[in-house]
């Protein structure tokens, strides 16, 4: 195995966070070989001059999926709030506390 390939494997693993399985597919090796390469080189530090330059993404260019997740979180919080209000209204109308009390034991 060439030293260059080993360094590329380690950089892909550390910087890009690729798994052993993905690295094995990318480089045509087995997962065991990838693991051996990463673990053998883990204690050795790669010189700063040999490291690959990774461009830093700007905060303004956020992917759309984050905004979608934020919207889903907002909707989930609204749903929880509505459920709480429904329980409060039902408790007042029925005169029975519907919520489970914290610390209660299960019946046998």
C-alpha cells in the first residue's frame, strides 16, 4: 500500500468523517484493511503541510433541509402545546385530572 493512499484514507476518515465501509468501497479495500490503516497511522501525526485544505462553508449558505427541520420542530412544539391545552380543557370540563402524575407506581 502506498503511503499516499494511506494518507488520503486517513484524511477522508478524519476530515470528511467517512466510515470504514464507505472508505472500503471508495478505495476498493476491505473494512479490516481500512481499520488497520487508520489505527496504525492514528498515533502518527500528519505534518500540517501535508494536510488537505477544506473550504469553510459560509453561514449564509445554509442548506434548505435545516430550514425544513426548523419548521417541523415548530410544528411539533405547536402540536404539543395544543395537546396540553386540550388536556387542560378536558380536565376542567370533566372535573378529573387526566394527566399522569410523576412518580406514580404501576398497579399490580
